C-alpha cells in the first residue's frame, strides 16, 4: 500500500523566455491553491493526498500539466475551477475528469 492514496505532481518548470513552460500559465499559483484547498478539505496527509511541485514533465505543448498517481492520470487545466473539479471529482470522488485528461 502506498503512503499516499493520491500523489499529485504539478509541473512548475520555468524555461528560457519564449519557450513554452507550465510556469507561464500560473502553475505555481494553482499548485499552491490546490495544496491549500486539499488541506482545508481534510484530504491531506498520510493515507490521503500529497501535492508536490515537479520540474519539467516533458509535456509542455499540453501545459500546464499535472499528473495524479498511482493512476498515472495526466491533466491540463486553465483556472481554479478546473483544479476544483480535479480535486472534487478525482481526488475526493475517485472519478477521472475526462474533459481535462490528456
């Protein structure tokens, strides 16, 4: 059994000016938002959900991206509403959000 039920990695990589990167799409702020919301909902901690920053996940053209393990489900997102949907449906409810899946 894994230490966490879900481990969420947000790409927060920043590339040189002009190159596509998740950081240019607010990835750092939305990762912080997700982490705070998961904590507020009581979903964080051992046996629950862990949110981490990641370096480049090599899917820049589909970014910003995050990946949820152990299912290895990749998502893209635009705003807090997308993050809320991933948290509510996938992390709390166990249902993949098909419209955001890449």
